[in-house]
């Protein structure tokens, strides 16, 4: 997503533009009690079609967190590992 905000100094005008692609992929897990589970997390099936195939494989929270922790903070996405 690209967000651009510009303000003219001579007036009170404020221009805002937002350009976004139709799909955004975000891996997020929220919770305080992460019990071990074999449940697979992946793309929302209703959003998939022949023209819009999945971009990432399904994974468990355990596998995602293990990869994220092993990868470290090196300015690359942890999602790259799960791309199809």
C-alpha cells in the first residue's frame, strides 16, 4: 500500500491519496494462550478462484512461529518462506 500525504504551506489545503492493490497478505496471530494445535491456517477459501489462486501455503501457528524465530529480524518477510 502506498500512502501519500502532502500539505501546502501557504494555505490550509490538505491533499491525501491512497493507492492500494486489491489484495493484501498479512500473517497475524492474536492471543495470550497459544495452545498447541494441528489446525492449518491459510488463505480465505471464499476469496480464491481460478483467476485468483492462493499465494501462500497453509501452515500451523507452531510452524510459522518456529520459522519466524529462527529467521530473526533481518528486514525480510517471514511470509516469503510460505510462498507457493
